[in-house]
């Protein structure tokens, strides 16, 4: 297909799963009504909580698949739930769950790199809450387009992104803090787009979260293979709809064929 209509949801999630799910359901309905072919929801979309609140919210993949897949089936809309607490073999993973328009699972990506920030009163250490994913990439194929999956802190590790070389678009679902986001969000996303000559689409959390008090950066966006920001939200919940262009992708890859030129 020459274009692909992508929807990115930006939320300010709290610790109540049902409230967050109700909000996400509304975004799915709007995205479907506006002709989106894929909805991407941010990391921690169903539970943005203190560490002790994560494990009680965790469910098995089978349980999440039944609940979330039903929404894709209802709206006939593929979706990426960008990071939910998945209980597996007695451990909790930060996992992206993906569904086709019929609600069937397209796979699970488990966050490879777990965030640690030690500065001031607000300290974050995901290793105390989550188990590490094994680094296995997940590539989705939808409407003639291919999408690679990453989550938040993965953005700082280009070696993971390089495993998606040749993908049309790489997704990053995030809950970037306001401090790190102001400094590095656009910079890193643009770099990953240029390096891999693909679109990068990032769905983020925003605002100050009621349970943790942590401020996240927002600024969900779509970046083209030249590194240009094509569409972006600010720091408030909302829905971004953008059409990816195959012609733009081919133009940049033909102009500077760096993927073809690789030697290592």
C-alpha cells in the first residue's frame, strides 16, 4: 500500500486498570472512526503505579489477550498495547501485546532494557519490579507495511533497533520522564529514524501521574526517515492520526542508500 494510517494514543494513566481501560476504549473507537489501520497505545497504558501496585495488576498473556483482543475485534482495528504488566512463570514483564483486527494475537514483545534513574527524590528502578525481556524482536506485518516493536528505554540502545533494519516503521511506546524527555526524546527518536531509514512512531505517557507523582513528557510523534518530525502532540492526553507515505520512504532510501552500504 502507498500509505498507512497510524493512530498514536497519548495518556496520563493512573493505578486503576479499569479507568485506564475505559479511556483506551474511547481512543480505539475514535481511531477506528477516523480510518486508522493500527492504534498504538503507550507504555503503562493500563497501570501507571508505584512498584508495589504493579504485581497485583499483572495478568497472564492469556487473560490480557482475551480482554484486549476483544476490543480489536469489536472495532475491527489492530492495536499495540504498548506496555502492560504480564505475569509469566512467576515473574512480571513489561510487555507489548499486539492484536489484529479480529482480536487474534500477533505476538508479544517484552521490554529488553529496564529503566533506572537515580536523581533527587523521584527515583525509578524498573529492575525492582520487572524481569528483563530476552531481546527477541517482534516484527508486525499489517496492510503491506512492517512495524518493529520497542518500549521506552530501549530507545537508548541502537543495537536493538538495528535488528529491525529494513522495517518500514519502528514503534516506541514510552513513559519518558519529563527531565529525560526534554533532553533526549526528540534527539533519540530522530537518530533512530535516520540510522534505520524508516519511520519512527512513538506513543507516550504525559502529565503528572496521580499515584506516583512522576511527571512524564508526552510529545508523541511520527518522524520520517530523513529525521523530520511530521506530526507531534504536546503534553496533554490525545490522539494523533498520521498517514505514513511509501513514496517518502522510498525517496530517502534511494537518495542515501545507507542500509545497502552497511559493511558491519
